[in-house]
C-alpha cells in the first residue's frame, strides 16, 4: 500500500483489548504456547492503540519485541506481583523506545493499572521512554548502550545483598553499534555474572533503514563469543524456539548469556514488516511516529483479525474489543521548519564548499540529510549509532583539510561524545556540529530526548561557538556564519518542532557575533531568548503584557548561546526596569546565566530574572510540558508580572 | 632494587645522546636492523633524560613502544622531511602518554629541533601529551580510545583529496578497554580502509598493574578478527619479527590491519621492566612520574651501557654522551593533600555505611583507593579504563540499594560518561562521583588532563551537587555531606596537587549547602573561589593588596560549584566596592558565572569581575601555567588592581 493511498481516508476510532480478555485467556488453562500466542496477539493490538492515541511512539520496534517480552514475562520472570514491583526478577529494555510494548504486556498481566494504557506520553501517564517512576520499570533508558552496564551494577548489588535475581536485558541491534555495549562485556565474564541474560531484538532495521546498510554488525555470534559470553540464536517470534534457546543458555553456568533473537521489525502488520516496508520505500517509515489514520485503520484491522483468530483457535469465547475516539489532529499551521531549512541550506553551502563533508549517526531523515546524501553521496559518511566514533572521525577529517559537519540529536551529540568534541576543539580545526531535536519539545519522548543541557555541556569548550536560530532564514544565516563567518568550530542547536512565528526576520538576515535582533519593541521590560517556540511565546506574552498590564516589552532574538557583545547588551537593556532571560534549557549553564553575569560585570542595577527549567523535564504533550514548566504564554506572563509586581487591571 | 635503596643517593646529572651520534649512526651504512637497534638504544637514553629533566612523564609506556616507533619511522613511514611535516605518511599514538618516545625518535631523525628535548612539559616546549602544534604530531591525544576513529577520518579526507597515505596508529592495551575502540572498528572494514594499520603496544600493564588483573582483554586476536580486521601478532621488541608481521599485513588489501605487538613495559631498564617491577611491588611504579635521583642514576647507567655496547657491536666510534644538570627538587613543604584525606575519609565512611561500594577506572592509586580496597575488597569494583561502563554500573548499583562512589580523573569522569551521569541522575538515585586531578594544575600533562571544564559539563544535571573542597578537613566534611547531608547525588572535585594553605579551617568544619567560609576578613573587595591553590593564591594576593595598595580584601572559600544561598551571598558582599570570582576553570560555566548571575538577579550594583581561564590551558611547570593564565599571586593582584584602578603607592 503506497503512502498516497494511506492518506485518503480518515477515522478517529481506535481499538483495544480490555483487561478482562487478558484475564480470560490467562485462566483458560491453555498450553503455554497457546497462551503466549493469544497474549502476544492482544498485546500487539494494544501497542498500536496506545501509540495511535498518543500520536507518537515507535511501532516497528515494539512489534518486533512483543513475542520476546511475552515469553519472558509468561515463563521466565519470577516473583511478579503488583504489590511489590521491586521483588521480582528484573527485565528492562536497553533500547527503551519499545516501552509501549512493555506497557501493553504489564497492563495485560495486571501489573500496571490498565487505565494507564490510555495515557501514553501524557503528563502523569506512561513516559515515552522508560522511567523508573512507573512500576516494574527497572531503569531509565532511551539513550542507547547503557543496559548491560546497568544490569551488571544491579547484579553486583543483588549479590552484595545476597538477593540474586535473574536479570534480562533487551537490546536493539542498531544499538550494538554503541561502544559502551562492547565496553561492558568484559567484566560480566570476569565476574561470572550468569544471572544476566541479554537478548538482542535482531530486527535488522535501525532508525532509517537496514542495519546492514548503515553499519553492518558482521558475525554477531562470533563477536560476543570472542568476548567470552555464552551465545545462542533463535527465531524471536517462535515461542518454542525461544524456550529452547533460553533453556540452553540456562544450562551453562558461570558465564553471562546472550541470545540473538531474529525478529522482524513491525511484525504482525503486513505493510510495517521490515522487508515489505523497505521494498516499498527506501526509508523505513514506521520506526518512530504514529501511523496516520488510514494506516492505523488497516494495521488495527490486521491485528484484530489475528487476535480474533487466535482466540478462536485456542477455544476462547468471542473477543471483546473496546473502542476509544481520539481527538482529531490539530489543523496544519504555517510554521517555521528549521530542519527543512537546514537541509536546503546545507545543499546550497555544499555546492560552494567542495571540502564540506557530512557525517550522520543513524538519523539521516530526522537531521535533514536526505537531500545532501542524494546530491553528494561521495561526501556523506554514515557512522551508525556511534557518536564518539563519528565525532573523532570528524576531527581526523578536519585535520586533513575537510570541513566536517557532524549530526545527531542534540541530547546525544552534546553529551555522548563530549570529550571527543573537546579533543577536536583542542586541535583548533574547524568542525561544525548540528544537534537537532534541541530543547524540551517535543515533549512526548521524555527526558532522554529532551535536550536541555547541551548549552551547559558545550559552552565552555574553547573555539566552539553555540548558535540557536529561531527561524528558517536564521538557520541559513547561521550555517553561512559557521562556514564563512568564523575560524572557530560551531554547534548549531536546532529545534525540530515546527512552530508558527508571530514576527518575521528580514529575508537578508545575517548574523553578527554576540549581537541579537529586536523582534518586538518596548522600553520597560526586555525579554531575551533564542529558538522558535520560546521567542514566539515571548512575543505573545509581550502582547498580553501590553494589552492587560500596559507594560511595554521588548523581545530580543539572541541566537548566540555562549558569545555576547557587552556594548550591544548594555545598549539593549538601557533604561529598562527589568530584564528577563528565557532558556529552553536548565537555568544552570544556560544562555541566561551568560547574560546575567555580563550585567553583573558592569554593575548595571537592573534586575535580571532567569526563566527556564529547574527540574527534569516532564513527558507529555507539548502543551502539557510547556504549561508544567511555565514556558507557555500564560506561564511567561505570570513570571513577568510576579517579578514586576504588576496587577492585572 | 627496593624503594628504600632508591632513595639513598642523589645526583643532579642527567645524560643524553646528542644529535650528531644519531647522524653518525644513520650515515654509517649499517644494516636496517643494526641501525634500528642503535637508534632505539639512543632513543631510550633520551626518553629517560627528557622525563627526568621534566620531573614528570610516563617512562614505562615510552620504553615499551620505542622499538615499534623506531621500526615504523626507519622503514615504513614515507615522505619524512622536516620542511613539510604534513606531507608524510601518518603516525600517531592514540594512548599519547608515550609522547616522549616519539619526541626522542623525531629529534633523533632531525625532524624536530633537537634543542626541544630539553623542554619537555615546559611552556613553549614539548607538550606532556601530543599536541598538533608540534611538527609531526598528527593528533591531540591523551584521552584514550579516539585514535582509530581519528585515523578513519584522516583516511577518508585523504581519499577525498586523492592523496592516500599510510596511517599508523599506536594504541595501548589497557586502552582497548574503552568502548570507542570497538565502536570504531566496523566502518573501517566496511570502507576497506587498508591504509590504516593499528599497532597495539601490548605491554600487559596499565596504570597500576597487570591488565589481566584490572580487566582482562581475553583473546585479542580473535576479538579483532571477529570484527573483520586483518590481524597479526609478534614480538614488539624484535625488529625482524616486526618487519615480517607488517609485511604480512601489507599483502592483504581491502581490510584494515592490526598488529598485536607483545612488548614489555619499561623495556630496557631492568627494574622498570613489568615482570620484575611487579614482582617487587604490587603496584607498577613507573607508569607515570619521573624516577627519583637514584633510580635515574641506575636506569641511565643501564641504558647508556646498552647504547655504548650497541654502538661498539655495529662498529661505530665511541659514543659521545652529553650531560645536563637539572635544578634540584623543591624542598618539601607542609601541604594539604586532598586525595590522601579523601582516602582516609572514604575508609571511615565505609565503616559507617555498609552499603557504600567503590568503583574505579584503573586509577586506584591516583584516586586514593588503595586503603579502601585493602579493607573492603568485597565492596571494591575495578572497572578498567571504561568510564561509561563504570558510571552505568554505578546507576544499576544505586537502583538496587547500594551507594556507589565512582572514581576517575575529573577530566575523564565529567565528560566521557557525561550522558550516563545524566541518565543516573534522571533516576533520582544517589551516586557519588569523585574526580581527582581537577583543574589546571599539575601543568605538565597538558590539556587532555587539565580538567577545567567539568563544572560546566556537570552543573546543569538535576539532583547533582558539585563540591570542591580546599583543605583536608573540608574533604572529610564534603564526603560526610554527600553521604548524610543530602538525598541528591554529588560530584566531589578534588585538586590532586599538594599545596600549602596560608589559612586554616576549624577541625570541626562542616558544610552548609550554598554557604561559604570567610578565610580572610576585609570590607572593600571580596574574592570568592574554591580549592587549595586558588584560595591560597587569593589569600596571598589579598595580603599583597593590603600591604601595597591599602585595600582590605575579604577571601571566601565557597566549595559549592552549582548551589548558592542568595541571602548569604548578599550578606557577604554587602558594602563591598567590587567582587571578584576566581575559577580554576573556564569562565564559561564556572562558579563565577553562578555567583555573578545571582548578583544580577538582585540588581546589586557592585561590579562582579570573573577571573579564570579564557583559552585552552598551556602545558608547563605549575609556576609557568599559573603565570601564563594570570592565576598566580601577581596575576591576581594585577587583575584586581586593574579593575579597581588602584595604583601602587
């Protein structure tokens, strides 16, 4: 089914299997395999439901891992009781973006309140990536490669407390590109941690396409064996095979255990299954994001058919299916799409700069690199999920005359290869880093993906200029600056979420180091910030303050996160009663701290109040997240009026 | 020879082989192997010389790698000419602490000014770890595991420019514990980068002791083969064997090449050679640090004997040996030794906290963990050079009821596992991180080890309190605070260098969150900082300002790097003309920015001038480094008087 067909119809009806059906199946005296097949068929329906209802999630990897999770929870994990989540054997997924599958399993078993299934990626609901506040979630994951290390720590603590438990860790296969995976293998062998079983959900597709095409894993079994692990391999959708493989690993004591489970990404939905989907389209479209209305209708019909047929085959009564209407999608707005603008600017600049080389860490689509790769395949380096390797490669390229531009999500790019970026900077070469998905929005993926610490993590690096554009035209200007306007390296911080801007920058907008742009005039109060939604909210807040409180508020777009022209700053705030800095970031180490410390340097007696994050960002819809952290328009108005002592007329 | 004997005699005479002897050997028409043996024998003398003269360096790893470097430079690396350092084939060491060996090779070949040999680890001389400002240094290294990635980047740039060169990367064996090594292997195979040859200097000893006892590497050949590399193995001190192994690798095209060279750490000096040294002492004493006077005398005598005998055997005239007197060691002072104090405090606290578990990343001696390991072996986890793995293990331990305390040098601990620390913090467990070797001193190792970015890199992490004590008594108080005074995680920033303090904190000193201690009274100017040498210099500067300029200067020890009590701050600075913040750190993201931004928040019209690093720290003696960056006593006096407009009377 082509994309165009998928777009033709609409429906707002969603389907899920209620808890009572799970209970009936459980109590029906089925064989283990029949029960598992029934359970997994129900779980698949509910996985798709929760993702569709949230309008976001990772369907492909959930569907590939459902059978593995099912078999572990039905046959291996001991001591499961809703009253004491910490008392059971331990299971967690290191890749983490399969959380909806785990939630569907846990709700199906009555271990997690069933009602929660309706609140995936909502404030107070189930986090987009695993969070330990949820019962039976053993570890916060979502940033990749940490699982085996965490499992070792848990095993050692359990041994210290003489409370050994089995520990099952699910990993992705793309995730195995992370160095930490290999770093973590040795001591598990040395310490004989045979309570740890790692299962690779080997669905052979990572974010964009085949693992084999991104960064081949080679002979996985041989690799893990060479590190001293006990290794088995089986079909990860065949419960009998899973059982045999696990049983075989259990006979070998004294060594940690690893099972390569061959699975199919998107398993159970014909057009989401890896080989089918990648025959239709060169990019795998069901890694992240909810299916649209038509795709949901078709997929849920398939999954419901299987659930019904399985129920029937094993002799259960007719399956009860509950429905839920979801609110319609919001109407499309004209928004600034910074990643799209970046994508175009990159191609334009690449034509002017033959030495420009692009590096990607398995996010070719999300980082806006498809066009570049298409036009300059010889200058495109796909590194896989290997940020440290990517950044040090960029360093080597720069040392030999190339201008490398390295990409990932801001949360990973600023932290995972943090020392490698510093090392490159110490060589005084020019490397451009581009981190997309910057800031607290979108709110659905949760804190592992909400990059609100990247300014702090990078701002002290010498020879590295941090820039956050707010508009498409500013993205292009920023990239031009990085290439032609400075000898320093730079970090481009890109908000990925499209957002309508209530102001416009001139089409010939260019950047001057350390200097901002006034986007709304006003003489009493100055708001300074960067990025599209934050400045848009600041603008609307300024309008409200003018209208409701008669306060004249100037709004400044300052795309420079670690550079500031003091003369410009003093001119800009001169005569104001109060300055507010706005950070799409923690207050510590953000842009506001830079501005405030400059004001203090000059002993200007205008108070500078910093507005931004003061705690771990919550997971939820964009509106929920902004409201919670006081970064929506009403929140900004409240913060300003509170500081000014203004009372509404 | 025991430590006690080594301490008995003194000498200030150092020996080196002058350039002319290298030239004579080169022009003597020797066989390749005879020339190499002569060259390497001379190089060993000069390696020991330069380290002894610098009073610091890494003798063991230099001596193990000399023969490998010799053979590569004499037979493999093409295009070596002093006029065009970038034109040759590429060699660099990924471990980097063997830089003195490379310098001795380069000076011996006339590729690097011979005079520089006398200026190891001096300002304007040869950096402690490789720096690209030095001719023929191809990459900044010293932080481990980046070499293969960098080589790949260089190879790809060379291919783009159609200027392929051979690239030789030397790694350590302990270094192979870093995940980035394994992360970097796949694409080299996929891209067929056969211009890259990696040579493992497999001397089998890492910082403290045998690799096998720290974190065994297992079957190295099998591991690298399982990743698809072409692998050979040979005796790394046998030139003929090296030649055969390299030649064999050269016949296999299309795949990257790896040679495991079996070597002996400290090769050539009897008592430094690994098996001998570790039979004498459970810790390998010649990893870092210069040999003392007696050890130097004995070691140089052995190396000179070999150099003379080799010259004679190959038929050269009598060897000329030059001498140099080095300045005597400085007299020992009574100093605050924070790491020693930490070591004791840790043991004391461990007795009170049975759930306290210590994790180490191959720095058991430098992090002060010997006593703990001795007393609590069951609660000590040696992780090897695997900081990401260590930190995520700590996260797992904390999730299961232990209180993990994770250690490394501050430069590595704050950056390498930066995302892992954030991930742990997101779980709201308690983990204590202890980073030693914090700050710009000692100045000898250079910027890879000068941790002046750790506050910035960590300060925004929620639930993580950063603390930098200045005195032994404050170290103990800080550790008590971390364990009993807070539910948050913490980072203890420890300056390792012993330093005499001109003030004393009370023996019952305790810490109150966000509040500092006045260590010198004064009402006109306030200096605020943390850590021993910075506060000592501030104190002396205050005395000088009082004496020479009649300015009354208050000095405040503020051990809190990301927490500040605003009321205390406002009280402390009230009535002052000027506030100066002092950072043993870059200005961006340092403690001073936190203080200044609080002052701005309250619109206090006292200027806040921030003093700290504004550029990559230089390498040199401690005095040179402080003077260069204006952080010595005269520098601080200058900065204050300049800001105050004070003229000396």
